[in-house]
């Protein structure tokens, strides 16, 4: 299973593998690597398969974030609206 994760970079949501043993929900705060740096991000959506045409290996989520809280759907809706403003 895969998760779409928003990170604090000017990029669209990135796809990561969900490791066994980690339970996630939309809004879960997670730690992920982008290139050689680790960032806190938020799970936006899930997918059963990798994006079409994706040719390189998809990295796993490193773990749950202990620095940031999980976001509920209402907060994600508000933040999505603000991002599109």
C-alpha cells in the first residue's frame, strides 16, 4: 500500500510505501526522506498501487512524527483551501 504525503517544499504530494506495522489515516503526521533530508509531512491519501509510469523505487515512510500532531479532515480541508487561495 502507498500513501500520498505533503511535505513543506514547493512540490506536489509525494508517494511513499507504507511499511508493515505502521497504522496511518488521512491526516497522520509522518517522517519521510526527500533526497538526503528528513521532513515531517502529512498523509493526504492512500493508493493500492504506485503511480502509473513510475520507474524508480519508492521509498518507505520512516515513521510517525513525534514533533507534529495528526490533522483531522476539517483542518485538512481548510489547509487545502488556503493552499489554493
